C-alpha cells in the first residue's frame, strides 16, 4: 500500500522535487498547495534551521500530524552570504524568481570568475505530535554564472554552476539534480536517521 507524507511547503518547485524523490520509496506527497486552509507560518528566523523548525512545528500543530518542512536558499560568498534565508524574497515580497536572479547577477557584475563561489543550503525539519523535532541539512557547492543556462528546476538554478557536474543546475535532469542537490542530500540524511525520531519526554 502507498503511504502519505506531508511536506509543509507552498513552493511548486520544491513540491515537484519531493514528489519525485518520494515516489520510489512508495510515498505520495501532499503539500500545503493541496491544503489552502493551513495558515501561513511567518519565517522570522535568522537561520535556515530556525525557519525550518518554525514551518514544521507550525503546520504539525495545525494538522496534528507528522510533517516535514524545507527551508533553503542560496549563499553567495562575494555578497557576504546573501541572499541566504531571504532567497525567496530577495527582489521583493512577491517572490519572483526572474527578478531574484537579475538582482544577484547585477550585484556580481564586477566580481571576477574565481570569486563567484556560492552554495545552496537546505534544512529539512521533521515535527509531529509526540516526537522531538529533528533537522537534517544538505549543501551543494557551486559558482554563480554570468548568464542563465538551462530550463529545468526553479529559483536560482539557471545561474548556479554545479562544480561536480560542470553544468548549470537548470541543465541537469530532475533525477540528476536530486542526486547532488542540497535537498537530495538532506533527504538522504533524513532517511538514514528516521529511527532517531524519539518521543518527547512529556509524551513518554
Ligand atoms: O535555484 C534554486 N534551486 C533550489 O533547489 C532551491 N532551493 C531553494 N531555493 C531558493 O531559496 C528559496 C527558498 O525559500 P524558502 O525555503 O522560504 O521557500 P519558499 O518561501 O519558496 O517556500 P516554502 O517552502 O517556505 O513554502 C526559493 O524560493 C529559491 O529562491 C532554490 N533555488
Ligand atoms: Mg518560505
């Protein structure tokens, strides 16, 4: 029988990737895109971990069910770590991927090849009734290109050059991206540690 997992995200790109990654494990993925009644959780944390925990616990409390959240973003060395936890809204509250890319490219115009290093971070948090919230992180190293390449993925993928593959993230097939991505490695870590989800003290 197929099982269900709830991912606390409203991001279409993440939702697609999670559906694909969970399919071989025999899980159907439900996201907040399927549950418009869930109230928005404000991302007031200053780290990916804090925001991931806020989203997982906020949604788990509303649903009284086990959920996984994903807080992720792009960290650019020459921009002192920006856009970081503000990646989704870097160019404005309306979360526009194209405007976000344009902003990063223009801020890096004068930054030479070797100094354009960057990485994607992803923190997955698992929360639910009676369990201690846990987080699992993943990182993917790369460099910021001077122009867009490729049509796959979402967010900053067209300007993120993946060292390991010598291609832009948006040039990778979805399964190739999941193999090396920040989200793929965080999920592998979560899978390996599922048995470490322990009951909260007060629920014992
Ligand atoms: O090129 C990219 N490839 C990726 O694989 C990726 N993962 C994250 N990001 C960027 O980081 C923001 C997350 O911010 P975020 O974690 O707050 O999510 P979000 O607000 O979009 O949705 P939600 O999950 O909070 O509902 C996203 O919008 C993107 O701009 C990525 N960009
Ligand atoms: Mg968000």
